[in-house]
C-alpha cells in the first residue's frame, strides 16, 4: 500500500461527528511513516480542507461524494447541481425537508437533514437523473455521473499512484464506490451491512477506534 483514504463522518469520528483521538494519532503516524492520507467525504470542501489542515493530511481531498476534487494540482467541480435541484424542489413541495447547514457552500449536490425516511426520498425522486445516499448524517441528492470512487481515481492520478495501492476505510453506502476501487477495503464495525459484505476486513472496534485499528494493523505494524 502507498496511501490511506478515509471517509470522515462515522469513520474517523464517533456517531456524533466528534473526531476520535485514536484516529487522529493513527492518521498522523501514517503520514509520518510516508503514507499520505486522502480524505474522501460527503462534506463540503471548506469543512474537509479544515479537517485536513488540523489532521495534517497531505493527500488530496474528495468532497461532496465525489462532486468536488481538491489536489495540489487542481480543484475540480465535477457534479452538476442543476440535476439535483428539480428533485429537491419536488421533495420540498411534498414534504417538510430542510437543507443541511452551510448549504450555500455545497457546489455539486444537495444535502438535506434526516427528517424524512430515505426510502420516501428515493421513491419521490425516482424519475429524476440523481443518486440518493443516506450517510446516517445527512441525505444527499447527487449527480449520478460522480461518486467517491471515480474521484478517488483522479486524486490517485495527481498523486502518481493507482487506487489499488490505497487502503480505504468507510462506514456507509456513500463509501461503496471508493472502497470498490481500493486495493484493500476496510469497513468499521458500525458500517452498513452492504459495506461489510464487500470488504477485506471489518474492524472489531467501532468508529474512529476502528479506523485506528485498521491503520495500525495494515499500515503501521506491517
Ligand atoms: O456528509 C455526510 O453526510 C457524511 O460525510 P462522510 O461521507 O464523511 O461520512
Ligand atoms: Mg461516513
């Protein structure tokens, strides 16, 4: 492996999005050992960039579920939010939905609070050209042409590595695509069943402690 790619919410944090100290330490040690860390998240760029700065990660950043890519070589908006708006407007006309905070900073997709069942969202917008993810922290209405996996490939290219040289760690359905392209796939123990069924390793510990467990086991203690 040459790099580590981690989801943020539910993977290096706890269930309330509070970052886990063990995950911070493991990520710092991975960087110090020469394994750049890539953040791959549904969060907006300014949130992800601040997490990257505070963690000291040196790999690129995939945000908005692949809709936005940030590397030392380029900053790309790949998702088309114009595909997502009509779906959101229909939802809003039928249900009491609310965008997540800082929605004006979201460039390539629309994220709403989990005040509505995700299956109701998926049913309501089924005729629109969108993909809906429930990350357990928000519901995202996204451009089907982008996802975390496709954008991780762009980041890997800018880092002169291939995605099969990356160890990837995630917790929910919006992580499926980036784990799929990674060389070693890890689901934390709190992950969705669908993610756990498609991985090389499921951690014994949950949330950020699980991410730390996998980094120590497969990167630091190799
Ligand atoms: O933005 C979200 O809803 C979840 O973010 P994540 O992809 O880092 O888990
Ligand atoms: Mg997550």
